C-alpha cells in the first residue's frame, strides 16, 4: 500500500466534500489513482479534462504514485 495526500479543487472539491484527504492505494500510476477516486467520490470529469500535479509540479498521467506524494487533481477553472 502507498499513502498519499490528495488535493481537490473546484468541482472535484465539491463532489468529494473536502479539499484534501490522505488515502492508501494500490495504484501504480496517477491514471489508476484518479480512477479509484472517481469511483469513490463520483467524479464526472475524465482525465482529458484535468491536469495532475505531484509535489507542486505538473506531471503525466502515467507517472508513478509514491508514498508521501501530495497529488493535486486540477479541473478547468472558469473566471474573468
């Protein structure tokens, strides 16, 4: 098991009902981690609509999940 802190923003924060959580996962990559969280929280956004960052830097969906990471899933944000 790998333990990571996940940060949620905008619509993902609303759907999860929290801005962050610490989870244990067996996911090998960020794509699989998001899939697990999508099932858990009912996220409707697909990965092609999101950016993902690990420890403050944007990364790819196939990057590994490592214990102690802070993972942020960032949806499109509207504004003016």
